C-alpha cells in the first residue's frame, strides 16, 4: 500500500550557472546563455510529495497546513525573490542547476519531517524543464 | 517493462472534515475551517492509471472507452454534485479527507478491473493539494 | 491606449442553486443536480482585472500587493470555505449562480477602488464553465 | 538516491487506428470512430524523463540542450505534421495507438542515450488520455 | 453593464491547408508542412462565449446545460474525429485554417442562439496558436 | 466583424524594480522585495494578438510562421536569459515593471506590423500576475 500527498508552492529567483574555479570562457562553453554574468531568472514551481500511511484517527497522512507552513518557512522564505548565487548560502560553492536546487530543497525539508515519511521534490525551472528528486 | 495508461475525470462535491464522535470544538481544532458545519466544496480532478501490458492484437493496454465508462459509472455518477458526508454511503463513518476519498475511489474501481492490471488513483482536491494512492 | 493588470485568486465553497419561493420540484426542474438540497461545491478561480494608466513615477498601474490584499480581505476571507447560501449575506435572497457570484465580487471590490480605474471580474466555477463581468 | 530530469516537447499528427488484416467492419467495431478511414489527429504532448546521477563537475544529470536536440531530431522531425500510418515507417505494420507511439518514441531515444541512464516517455494523446512507458 | 458566460469544449480532427485550384508546389510554398497531402491533425480546444444579461428569475444568462448540448450537437458531433477537408461540407471549398474553422463554428452556433445574445468563439489549434472570432 | 489570432512565446530574465534617482531605502519602501539589489527573475509568458481580417485567398489573417519569427527576433532574442535592467537598452532609464515590459514589447512589434493590423500584448510575470496592453 502506498499513499503520497502533494503540495505545490512557488518562488521566483535570479541565478546564473557557473563555477568559480572556471574562467568565463569555459563557463560559457559549458553553460551557454545560462552563464550570463548579469544573471537571468525563473518562476520556480515546486511539488513536494510526502509518502506514508493514513492516521486512522484523522484521515490525514500529514496535516497539509503544517506541510504548507514548512514549505513556506524552509523554501519560500529562503529562496523567493533572491539571487541564488549571491544570497543563498547553500549555493555559495554549488552551481544552482535545477538538479542541485531540488537537492538543496529536499535536504532542507527532510530534516523537519518525521522519519516515518518518505519525501520527493519535483521542481519546474520552466514549464518545459523540470526535475524529480527522491533522496 | 512497464506501461501505464491514464484517464482524467472530474466531479464536484461538498464536504466537511469531521468525526461524529468528536465535539465541534475538537473538530475545529484539528480540521480548522475545513470542518465548517455548513460544508464547503471542491472541483475534484481525478487521474486513473492502469498498468499492464499491451494486447499485441489491438495495441491497447485497455480499451479507453471502457475505462472512461467505468469511471463515469463508478465515480462520477456516485460522487458528482453530491454532499460526500450526507449522501455517499462510504463516508457515513469515514472522514472525507482527500486521502480517504482516493482510497474509496480506488476500491470502487479495483473490483471491476481484471487482476492482471495494477491501479493507481491521483486526486486533486485543489490545484495545490493532491494525493496519489496505488493500493 | 488601454492597459489592464490582472491578479488571480482562489476560494472554494459549497452552494446550491435554488429559489426559496419555489418548491423543490420546480427548483430541480430548472436547476437540475445543481439544486441538490445537501449542497455541492467548487474550487472557484478568480481573475480580477484593473484598467487604467501607468503611474510614470513607479511604472505601476496599481500596486499589485494592495490589489492582492484587497482581494484577500474582500473576497477570499468572505467566501473561502463557506456555504454561500447559508453563510454569505449577499446570497440570503440571491441565487448563487456563477453570474451572480461574479456580480457580488465586482460590487465588493468596486467600492474600494479609485474611480479612475475600470474593473473586470472573471470567475471559473469549473475548468469548463466561467463568466466575465465588467460592470 | 534517485534523480530524474524531464523535458517537454510537442508534435501534431494525423492517424487512424486499424489493422490491415482486418476488414473495415471489424476495425470499426474494435476501434470505433478512431478508425475513421479518412484519419483524425492530435496535438501530442511529450514528457521525456532521464534518470541518473548528477555530474559533480557541472551539476547536470544531462545537458538539457543535448536532450532537447535529441528529442527534436529523433521525435519532432520524424513525427510532426505527419500522417503516422502513411508516412512513419515504424507504423507501416503497427497500429499507432498511444501505447505503441510511446514505445516507438522510447526505442528511438534509447539507442542514443548512454547506458548509465534510464529513460521514461509520457505521451498525452489528448488532455484526458495519456500513457507512461518506462521500457 | 456586460456579462459573458463561457463554455469550453474539445474535438480532434485531421486537416491539411491547401487550395484545390493551386498545384502542390504553390500549396507547399504558401502553407509549408501544414499542406502535407497525407494530412496532420490537432486537438482543438474551443471556448464559446455568450454575452447578454442575467435573467433575474433564474440568475442565469443562459442555461449552461443547453449551451453544452448545443455545442455538442453543432460542433463536436460535426467535427470530432473527422477529416475536415474530406468529411465536413463547410470545408469542401474553404481552406480549414484556424481562422476559417472559428468562423464556421460561429455560424453554426449563431443560428441557434436568440438574437438578444452576442457570440464569441475562441479556438486553440495548438497550445501556442489560437484565434478569437466575434462575428 | 472582429478576428484576432494569438501566438504564445516565452522568455526568462532577471530584473529588479527601482529608480536610479531614488535611494535604496525609498526603492525598498515602494517596491519591497522586488527591489532586491541582487535581482530576482521570472519565466515571462507572452501572448501576442493581431487583429484584422482574413485574406480570402489563403484563409490566414497573418502567416503565423512570420508572426512566430517576428516574436523570436524582436522579443525572445532581445530579452531571453537577460538582465533587463543591465542589458536591455529600453530599460536603461525605465523601471522594468510588467506594465513597462509589455509596452516595450508592444512598441518593438508594432513597428514591424502592417498598419492594417491592431496589436495586443498580454504578459504573464507569474502565473498569478499579468498585464494586457493594446496600445
């Protein structure tokens, strides 16, 4: 038996793809226009999934109000309207690709969830490019 | 090898979250505004998935017209434009959370599907809150 | 020159279509399953449009944070998770069709907007049925 | 640990469901209006998923520009604005059901992807009917 | 005061863009791959708008069940799963561009609507290309 | 008689809301977190509408391939993956609010369209905030 509840959220941010230890020319060769030194940005759409079993007393897997609050505090307040490269400590030395952003979000949420739950993070960087990370 | 076909459907309904054996104050404490005694409601969006193998003669996993008809008869006719708490027997003593609604739909469909198929039910209560149940 | 800004919002509610001065049989004849005495419900999606000219100082037609706050206070807090027939005074003697709900929302917002603005309200009752009211 | 990146694409095409070795009457009995000898058509929406691990140097699972180019060359150029039955060799003797189209797309992409990756293909034939194939 | 109700519908069909009185080379020059002699196809999404005033007795501008039935009979049954060029009389000598399809649908619906209503037809040929016709 | 064709496009960009002639404190007071000096960003979704009459020879209002090419050259190549404040000349002294971005896009397209056409630009800054400009 498998049951998962999902909550969608949203944040927008600026970023650029690059490695500090590469020069601009190599960054541009590998990351193309995504490496623009002046940054570009996205509306990131997030789907957080929590897998577990239903509490027979409430009929809830998890209280969605608590999940919504957790996502707001851990993800939206940390990333919304931010420059990921400059202002978010997790990306000080980590390239903010959608793969790495999904992993950072997963790590931030995981530590606040009971061990009985499994966690998945789906992150849309654009309507056509997205990533799913399940830990 | 894994192949799944999906069919979307829709119904709208009123409900409230509550337990008959709790008083109003405890219901409100646990379920908040979702426990409004006068009910509220949703447009529920449903995605039914059937996993199996392709019939080499037809190229179908299952005839989608049959699946559409099954969903209409078992789910839409039973739940559409209904008050889930008052009019749907499965919720007479079961809190109609999205988790429980998904499980009830899964049970209703499962008994009409050949054993060779696996079944999944994804149910959107709102565009931001949804649940996946795979039995 | 015409410029309009739009803000989307969301609420869910229960309702039934009926007239108090008609008996149940006539209500059902005219309103069908939408007249279910036990109510049904919807996720209402709302698009509020404000037409005017851009303030050359800010580049804003209207501060979207103020518009968002106005919609939250006047519409979402008044209608979300409510039974429209029972709990919303505007529908005490008004049939809560999507046409009438759109007009009530328009009236509630209009009185808080500067006369220099025009107002439109688009309301989705389901993904397939919606209404536009421009006053 | 599991990470999957997804890329959406689009093509539109005509098709009919039928078997050459069946007469028209049997084709219509099994495939209904989808067997119309004059064809009908769809906007097919495609989601290609690639599962693997992140390259620690780039932060990419796979370069999305390469994946986009692969989908364009192998799928869009082969299927877009085509009559699947008449013009696409893979369906010369294969009924172009959504199940079979998904399998053909999977086969076309699989041979160009490194063995270290897993591949999934989700194909929407209409907004309400879709299929997921994972090989 | 302006009020419009909308109803969405769907049909899928095959077509090609061409003029019988042009040779293939000129058709291809003007219409490109859309002129493929073997046809291609689309999922057409339709939004029908009816403008008028609310009946104070019912709170309806028009009974949406009647509008839904009219669209099904006049549009969906006439166009769904059809080859527009070959099987739909209106296109015997009319190029089935999205502009012309919208006008044909408008004409088909207009004659069944009371003169007191205005009519608009929005037709999506693909998620990125669409047309609005208001008569 | 009124006919409008629409084409959707997409670009993503970084920006901040601010006026050079205001100090940081006043910028933050008026524009809030949108004035973050390190920038944030969006996936901008664009709908370009062209109103006119149908060419009876082709059945086209305008060749959508030409419109698509015009949008790509004038809008996508100028704005995609750019920092609007730093790299786009039109915003050197103009606050890049969604209102102003829509007007800049309208101006860029207008000069390449025949006078017989009317032009509208709808721009989504987020899925919940958007603007329509008709010149």
